[in-house]
């Protein structure tokens, strides 16, 4: 559970609590003072819930954006030799995109950067056993 989900959960718990307390107070209120106080708590709960929902939607959209992200195939200049670009996702499942600088082909592999890689499109060896991590 990350921080975003944790604070979201707190917002939803608070909003449910406010709505619950507001409702109970309203049902049991004997005076105009208590009913207006309970309505205020109830409305605060609704506002908290709306805030929570907006946050949830924006977090979900952020995650989708990261998932759909692919490297820009125009990133690498043609330097006359085999260039490549590797990007590993930070969210699970871990996937690595390999951009072949020669033919601009993007290949996705499971897990982190493999020890050696040959472009599946043009057959050029991009690297072999370098940069041990
Ligand atoms: Zn290639």
C-alpha cells in the first residue's frame, strides 16, 4: 500500500464517519441548533467524499498514463552505429522497453534489462554483457 492509497482511505473513512454522525445527530436532534449542526457535519462528509473521489480518479488516470507510456522513437539520432534506449517501468509488473536506434523498433521484454539483446526487427546486436547491474 503506498502513501496515496493510505491518505485516500483516510479521506473515505472520515467522510463516512461524518455522514454517519451527521445522520445520527439529525435523527436524534431535539432542537434547531442540533439539527443545523448535524446537517453541517453531513455536508462536510459529502464534500470529503467528493474530494476523495476526485483524488481517486486523478490517481487512476496517472497510473494509466504511466502504463500507456512508450518511448519516443524519434529520440535517438542516427549516429551511424547501433544505438539503443532502455526504459524499465517503476510499477509492477516490471517491463523494459528497448528502442533500437537503427530501425526505431520498440520491443517490450518482461523484467529488467537483459544481459544481451539483439533487435528482433533488424537483427542487429545492440549490447552484450555490458553495464552489469
Ligand atoms: Zn532494430
